[in-house]
């Protein structure tokens, strides 16, 4: 585990330290997921192949990927777990 104290900027901006960015594979213009759980902020790198993963999971579950995101929560849990 790595624990680093950081300071928020004037506009509430947070600079993610280099060691954390590198360990998550974060580079400029990449997306991350911020998740709030029990007053704890969790930061997760986003796999660039998420649409492919969602499609595979949807097919496995017998869902039509052209449907609305009614099944989005179920897929989210499987992709990001």
C-alpha cells in the first residue's frame, strides 16, 4: 500500500502524484473512475477495452447490447470489480 498526503488546489483540484499515476498507468487525457464509498474516495484506472468487456459480458448474460443501459449496473460491477 502507498499512502501520500496531498493538498487540494484553490478550485478543489487534486494533483495525482507521479508514483500513483505510474502504478495505475495513467497518462494525459486518460479517464479514471472516482468512487465514493463510506466517506472514502477510491481512484481506479480505466481499462481502454471497456466497451469490448461490456459486450462480452452482455452476450454471456444473454443481453442485447443495443438495449438501453438497464443492465449497466450489473455490467459495471463485473467490469470494474
